[in-house]
C-alpha cells in the first residue's frame, strides 16, 4: 500500500453560495493528491505524459460527509491499495478538515493509454519499479 | 419517471491539455441538467432555496465512456426515476454527443435540508405536487 | 462595427459565498460571447484552430458594476469595433442582467499566432472576408 | 510598501487545450496571493468577513506575457503600494515562472463594504494598524 498526504488551502473561487466548497471541485482535490503522490516517489505525471502515456479518468465516485469551508486547510490522503495489473489504476482519496474529521471520500479510476494510437497501455516500467517496494 | 433534456455548448475553459473536457467539470453538467429539469415543471431551484430548503450533494458517481471536446454541443438527459420518500433524491444523468453517442453517465444524490436548523427535511410539497403526475 | 448578443444562465458552480458570481468567471462569459460572435458569421473558433491559428489572450480589463446572481439569465453583448490591422484583435463585452442593467464591461485583446512556429500571424482571410461587410 | 510571495503548483484542471493555463484562472492566482498577503501580517480575509466587511472586486486588469504550463510552480508576488484612504484598495500582482521570468501582471481593485447595509465602508482599523508599519 502506498499512501501520501497533501494539504490544500480553500480559496474563495472554490466556494458557492451555500457558503461551502462546491461539490464539483473535489475532483480537483483528488487530482492534486494523485499528482503529489506520484511526485513523492520521485516521478511526475508530467514525466508520464512525456513518455507518451496519458491517464484519462474513467470513473469517479465521491461521498460528501461534511462541508469544507473558505480558508480551511484540508488534508488529502491518497492511497494506492494495489499495483495495477493491466491498464487500469484506482486511487482512493480521503479528505480531512483541520479537526481531523473525515469530510469526503473519493475513488478515481484511470486508464493508461498510449497517446499516439489512443489505445490502452500499461503503467510505465520506470514508475512501477519505484512503486513496487510499497507492495 | 420524469425526464428532460438540456443542451450545453463546450467552451474553452472546460477543456484541458488532453484536448478534452476536464473530468471534474461533468458535475456542473449534471447540475445544469437538474436545474433545467426543475425549471421545466414550472419551478426553480432558486424557489426551493427561497423556501428555506437547500439541497447539498452527498454522493456522485460518474462514468466516462467517451470524451467531450471543445465546441461540442452535448445533450444532458436528466431522469428522476422515482419520487423521493424521505430526505434523499437521486438524479440520473446521461450525456450524449452530437452523434447521439452516450459519453457519460452520472448519478447524483442530494439531501433536502432546512437551511436555518441545518437538519434533514423533505421535498417541498409545492414541488412534489408538480412532479407527482409523472409517476 | 460587428455586434452580437448571447444569453448565459448562471448555474451554482459560478457563485461564491458572497452569493454572487465569482469575479474570475467573467473571463468565461467574454469567451462564450466571442465564440458565439464568430459562429454567427458562419465560422467557428474551432475552424480557426483547424487552420493552424490559435488566439491566446494577452490582455483583459474587467469592470464590475453590479453583481450577477444564481439563476440570472445574463446577456453578453460582444462588439468588434474595428477589424484588426496586424496580429492583434480586441473584443469589447458588455454584460446586462434581466432588468437590462449594465453589470460588467470587459475588453479582451488576443493575438493571432501560427501554432506550429508559435509566431505572430494575422486574421485568416476566410474570416476577414466574412467580417468585412460590417465595417 | 508591503510585498509577499506565494507559490502555486499548476494542476491539470487549470490547463486548456492550448496546453497552457486558461487565461481566466489568473484571477484565482491573484486572489490566493492577496489572501496569503493578509495572512502573513497575522490576519485573514475570513476575519475581515467575520467583522461584517466584504471586499468585492470592482476592477481587474491582467496582462499575459508568457504562458504557465501544467506542473509549473509559479510565484505570485503581491504588492500593496499604498494604504487605502477611503473605501478602495488596489493589489498589484506579478507572477513568475520557475526560471524567474515575469509571466503575468495583474491589478485588482476591491471595495470595502458593510455586508449588512451593502454600503461602502473602510479598511477595518485592526487591519490598518498591522499594515501601517510597512508604509
């Protein structure tokens, strides 16, 4: 299992007139969490794209337990529960407020795809090598 | 069952550097579809808020089948499969491209809540009356 | 002078916790207005990109006179005051609420650039021909 | 003069299909910079709102010199050149890429307004006291 944590400060643009973070913006929090999870093992998603692999999102499931508010410093805990076998990878995100309360859970599934031929691919070996020690 | 359709033109801000609509923006398409579904029965979500009821989203599940691209005119088909019994309502969205292909499926669950006491409520009677004839 | 009008319905995602449209979203309204202005003369910005020309924004000036609110149906009046002589084009936008009050003014300057060599270019002739009759 | 610097990592949602940050998102970078500038003197914009003062944006002018790209770590330098005399305050933002090149300049003017009566107000004394030593 591979887990990392990233902090995000809520700015005004993310709020809506209910006085909370608009539900549609959580997908961005998962994305930031995934990006930082990859960076922490010494890789970036930008590197992956430079190898000709893109990772389109094909499924997201979000559950909203408590609201996030303006100026909150939320923590996104991103977990890779298992290494991908084929072309699919699932990131699990849990978001906490400053009181340590779980406010949101997200599961995001992405494909590895070769950008030139737009066909399913696999996790690049260079990334797999770095991740294997956690599993 | 109550179903409506709404068209949305994809503008540049919704695209990302993969050349497709960023996955996180589909929640907005579901929201626009829901809003127009309510408007078509002679009501608005704004009216609901004016009655002291807010409808926070508590669950979203999105499946991405095909990309949407810049300048596409997508159709959001929003369906209410059943009238809510208690405080929860589920809207089902299917999004189609101009070729009539299904590109995205979304299920969004919302609560009815009294804004003053922030406790669970029910669908306002005035809205229920308008919807009942479809079920 | 070439002027067109486009209507936009304000959805929830565009509001912030002040209960009004977040100021940063007006750039999207100008963009939608420009896009529809080009479409109305029988062209699209997508066509322009297909010709190898992109139009990056290089200057925006926005003045906020009155707020726009959730569910408002705003009108974006987009005006091209003069045909571009060189590589630069300026669109002037005025946004009105349903009471006909002017709520926002925007001036957006864009460049014509050849995407392959990333150097300044000119308005495509096919577009200029369509616009010339208005000037 | 009061100047602070804030770093922002560009995530995917901020890019568009030109492969750069969408121009409309820079208003958010200015907002984040302003927020952090206020935080660094031991205050927050949230505190200001808690005092019954809101700060709507009434004018933005942005100049785009170079693009920002995915995964760039940009620096927003926010400067208050003078203390506000009446109800108006102007923040000047300069944004730099990792090579130290200036990529964007923004000037944002905001009003101080009493939220209850929605009339023009002044900078709260508690904030002015903290800022005065820089001028």
